[in-house]
């Protein structure tokens, strides 16, 4: 089985196509019941492409290049942290995802599902880690920007002001229990913004929400520079948010 998943930005998994432009029913069923079901993520509609149309998830995932130099986000995030975070931690999630997909394919081929619980958990953890890091690298930028029209309107409507939103987002991300993520997501049913927490990469998510902005609050993302001062790291993070990318994600969700 050698296929690349590409999905639209809308929550319709039947729109997925393979590298050869179609999935036979067996592969489609496997995609839905194993890959999608095991990940169990609120942001699965974003599978397959970043805002720059790069494939995220495939059967042989590779570590994506950063869209800027390792030292480009200084002084807010230091070069050493960026290198370790990208080359070691993100690479580990890529390796774990590939292993899980390989093992799930082997289980399917052998029709032996004794270890399916283990490998689906591995898929959920490492696949979520890979996706979130792909989003994380792109929603940062050396040049400070501000939210665009649609996003700014929703932030003002729901939070009263950008400063109110910033306080809410930082407070939520700072209080993630243990390791995890702060997430600004779009909920398409109510067409609302939601500020969410994720523990580890995959726990405490909400179905059908699309992540617009994510921040990594695992200690490896900030400890060399900020030690245990997570809030100071989050305050600094707001200086390097690529709001152009965040705004584009919202536009894609609304289109």
C-alpha cells in the first residue's frame, strides 16, 4: 500500500484522494477506520495540506523544512531551542507516525488485530504531534503581523478586542496541565472561534474544530530560554505569530 492522503479543508472525508487520484474501497475503508478513527482529532479536516499546499500526511512522512532560519525568531525563541525542537522532537513524531502506519498496514494485510489498540494509540500520538508541529512552524514568522479582516472581525465580535483575546489565549495555554498545546480553532457548525487546550498532542480536543493558531507548550519548546516561565514564553510568542497564515486558515475554513 503506497498512497498519499490529500483532504479538502471541509469535514468531508469522502473527498480524500490517493496519489493515483482514487482510493479503492478497501483503502478507503482502511483510511476511515484506522488512520482517521485512530487519530480521533478535532482537526482532521486539515489533513493533507498546509496553507502552502504541502502534503502533511502520507505513508512515508518526512520532516518538513522550516520556512525561515533557525535563528530567525530570536530573541523570542532561541536558535538552539529551534534546532532541538525541529530536528529531534519533530523528527521523533515523524518516525513514530511512519512506524504506526507501517504496523497498521501490516495488521490489515495479515488480518491479525491483536496489537491494533497499541498502534492506533501510537498513530494518534505521533500523527497529532506531526500535524500540530507542521501548523506551529507555519503560524510563526520573524516579522510581526496582525489579524486580517475576517479573523479580526470574529475576534472583536467574540472577545471584545484583540487584547482581550490575547489575555484569554495566553491564560488558557499557560494552564495546560502537563505537556500540550494552546489552540485557537474555528467551529464551523456555529461559525465561532474557540480557544482550546490539548494535553500531549491528542487529548481534550473537540470534534469538527479546525485549528487556526497553535502554540507548543511542551517544555522542550521553551525551557532553554524561559525555564519554568511558560507565561513569559507565551507573551513572547505573540511577537512572532504569522497572522497572515492564521487569517488564511480561517478563510479556507469559511470558503
